[in-house]
C-alpha cells in the first residue's frame, strides 16, 4: 500500500485579506483560497476587526482550499499560521472576545507613544526591548484601554496577537509565539522573555498573568480540537504549529536566511528588514525582534506606506479604471503598469507622500501630492504614486544600512508590487540593488508551510526548509541610466517630508476641532 501524500497548510491573516494555501513538501503551491476581511473604522485613527468574523473567515478559506484542491483533510501533515504584527486581540474571561480586534494600522494610541518618547519612558524601555514604541503596539493599546475602556481592560483573560488568537481557536491552547510577541514591547530581547520592568514602565502590570506561555515558530502548540474541526473542516488531531509574524514568514519564503539579503514587503505595509546575529541598539532603526530562526534577530523598518496606497488612489480617484478593466476582463494592475510605463523617469512628475494609512515619520502625517500642474495627466499622477511608495521604502532601507554589519547584496521583493515587473525594476533603480522575485504568490502562507516541514521532521531546520522550498524566478538589475533622475527626486522627497512635519499636528488639531 502506497504512503499517502502529505500536504502543508499555511494560513495568512493579513491587514485586508485572509488566505489559505496548500503546499507539497517541496514547496509547490497546490491551491489557494482567500476572502476579504473587513476593517471597521469607527472614527478617525481607529482600525478594528470583528474577531468572530475573523475566525469564520479562517474556517471558510480552509474549507474552500480543501474543496478546491481535492485534498483529504487526513492528508494534512500540519497547519502553520501567520498574521500581521502589532495590533491587539483580547480573549475574555467569559470565553468570548473582549471587544473587536485592533489592527496594526490603528493610530488611536499615538498620544501615548508621543508622551513616552518625550518623558523618557521609551528610552528606558529601549534598553530592555530594543524597540521604539509604536502607537499600534500592544503596550500602547493596552495603556489606552486601561484609561479609555476600563471594563474591557479588567475582562481580559488572554492578550493575543493576530495569528495567536486564530491558533487558540483551533487548539483551545493559549500560546504566544516569540517572533510576534518580541515586537510587542512586552518582551526583553536580551532574556527573550516577558519582563515585569517593561510592564511597570508602561503602567500595565495588571496584564502580567494575561500573557500566554511563550513558544517558537516550529513548535507544535496543540492539535485541532473536535469543535474546531467541525467548523473549519480539518481533521481533529491535526498538529498546529506556532507559526510566526507574517514578515518573518515572507522572509523565510523568500530565502532570506543570511545577513546580506534584504526582505522588502510591498503590500498594505512597507516592511523592510534583514536578519542579524545581534540587535541594533544605537536607536538608528525602529524595531528589533526575534527572527523565526533561533539565535537570529530581525532588524526592521516599517510603516503603512506601501502598495496599499495605490489601491486607495485607484479605488477613490480613478474608479473608472477598475470598471473598464472588469468590463474588458483585464487585470487592472497590468493596465496601470502600461499607463505608468508611458511616462519616463526623467519627466517632471508630482511628488507623492504615501501616508494614506499613516506614517511613522510623524504620527499625524497624511498623504499628499506636491507639484501637480495643468500639464500633468493621469499617467504622471500614477507614476508619482509608484515612485513615492518606493522612495518611502528607500528611507527605511537607508536607515537599516546604517547599523548593518555587512553590505546588502540583493533585495527579495514580495507583496503586491512583486507582481509588477515595472514596479520591481523601479525598486531596483531607486534602491541601487538587484531585485529578485520568487515563485511564491502567497509568501506568508509558504513560510508557514516551511515551519510545518520543520515541525513534523520533514526538514532538519527552518533554514533547511527554506532552502528546499524557495525558488527564484526573476531578477532585475539596476538601470544606471535612471540613477541621476531618481536620486534627485528622492532628495526632494525627503526634503518635502521633513518640511511638512511641523504642519501635521496643526492639521490634526484642526480636524478634531471641526
């Protein structure tokens, strides 16, 4: 009797979409299912998600991907889950979500991060966490809840990050996986454990016993319960793996397992990072966290300033482009690329600051176009958006380069921008580095599958799983002919962003007063 084939299931809970993908042990994608996951904006700076809907979305994509692939649930060797970092998902003492989940694009707690920066709290915390405090981190959100939603604060049984909540619903066991929690402000990066001193600094000591036991990315953290099996369609008893922060998962899927490669995720967020043997502790980068490979750190610069801006621009400013593409059965983004390609880099373009969903350059920064004239057409505006997004990535990457021990040799690009050859070439030209694309359409889910491979013993390590399952399919070399134009416009971009910083607080206060 032939041994049954084994498959790995990866779940990716992103900022806007929930996805499930099945992979073979060599990394071949078998089937993908996805559903859009609604973000709830109850007021400015708030970004929330219904936690029950989120669980149902995971169940739906699992059922769909099994049906689509024809794979039997008993052939699933294990499940790995990733999700967006930061944010907050709280489980209550009554066995239900305490409130709606909070996404990483939420900015309600910006006053806390700003105050802690001014009064020295952040500097004290940095010595332990190796992180600057972001408004979307659990420490800031928990402090906000303590002061603004005290009933929610006292009802907490478990403090979860996104994917850890989903794993809890699958297994009934509460675990806190280190790649996520090490970016939360709750973890001492030197001891790799929770630190009461950090909780005290932020005034959230009351949650000390609400923090789940820590686990690693390739740990088996439980199995699918009978109840969860009925809801999601998996076989009861299927192993569920620790999983990881979605950027770790993308990096692993892209083969970023040494210090010379950069992972650049151009999706809803601009995520830029590399792995290192030691954290960068001089304050030059925004975030150090623990990488999924043991004894390695992930050095990160990020903000909500990437390809999600293009989605907003097209949907809100040029909806007829979407309608036309749908009528003609065309890919709207391929059509956008053709429009952008009609304008040369050397032409006079408007600058675009990609702050539709905020920026960590300033907590109140907003998106804007600079330099639009009557001579500009739609193509000029769209190319300005493409360029502005890459310029913001370069700001982050320039910061990363300051503390890097080795020069970067290549960029591994994932996210929506990786599907555009024109955009990939623009990244290569503006960054001055080769850009490589893998065949992983669902990089987050593939990284989870790699973790399953290591967890069930099919690969000796996460790095080995990555080497076996990652394949490069395209490479873009920098075009030196465009360097002068891009460097000049990048300098102008940085100057514009800096000059606008004093305006944003006044802009925010004006909006609040109205």
